[in-house]
C-alpha cells in the first residue's frame, strides 16, 4: 500500500478527513486495512487526536469500519440504505434485505411505571409497569439508528432479555401472535448530545424520528417505539397510487 502525503498548512481535522477519503477513492483497497493510527498519523504529519476525529467522521459516514483487535477496514462504498414504509418490516429485515449484516452496538433495558403519554399510547393505566429497551442498531458495523422501545411487562419475559438485540417485531409476534399493523408518525429532528453520542454523529445533524405504535390481530397495542434514524445513511420512501 502506498504512503499518504503529509498535510501542510491546512486546517487539520477537515483536511485529514479529505486526504484519507481521497486516498481511499484513488486506491483499490476495498477490504484492506489502513495502517495503525500511530503509523498513519506519522505519514500525514498530524497528531493522533486529529487523526481520530477524521476516522470517526469517516466511520460515521460509512467509508470505513473500525473494529477492536482487528483494525480499520476500508468498506466497498458509503452505506446507503433505502426502505419502503408500505410494509411492516423491522430494522433487522431492512438491513438483511440490503445484503448487510445487522448488529447491535448498544443495549440497555429497565423497568419503570408508565407515564401519561406511554399509558395513552399502549392503552394501559398510568403507573403500570413497562419494560424500556434502548438499542443502537448497526449495518455492517455502522451505527444507523437509535431506538427506545416501550412494552408492557406482561408481554416481556425477563429470561429473554438477551434476545432484545434481535428483531423485537419477530420476538413479540412469536410470543403473542402476529403484529399486523402499525401507526407511524415521521418527524424531522436535530441530534442532541445524547443522540450524537449514540450514533457517532455531530450535534445538530438532522435525523429522522419515526414513532410507531404496533397492534396485534385483535387491535391491541402491544409496543410503542421512538427510533432516530441517521438521515445520511438511511432513507425511506412511500409508493403512492391514484
């Protein structure tokens, strides 16, 4: 692999990003690993701090994948998922249908009493116990969405908590019968500090917030979710007919 030219008299963080992106575009190195951080920083003539900022941006945009004990791998192309909203598909299904590997980078669950909003959405009483599941979902190790899920405790088996990294749609359908429809609301949202940290994107970036309430065959609401999708890597479309 060729060495990269050093940077001279240029704003560091942006120029490091641009130089590495230029190098990736010019060289046939898809699937290869970039040099270790110390070596790469020396080649570019920059600090490791500036290099890490550039690598974080490249990773968040889907150009590279950084894996612990493996290294920094150059991806085939920038991640670009597109999904239709006509069918009730899970994030896992959307990722797999694009030929990518679904994963979960972060998972946390807790029990708490339902507040007024959650009780209204799930048709339960205020104060009823619910399970809240937070996850960061990935496609080919790239973080694409952060979801917060609210499910009445009576529909969740604590012994199954390790399955919460998988498709909740599939899990709940298998446990309680098919989920046949969902009411969805879409909003434009701006990433705050929490979403920025979860999705590895700058504060202020635009994300797509989709709120879903899922229903079983008998019309019973079983699950309410709020999912923040990265607008730079995933888009949604709707087929409309006259």
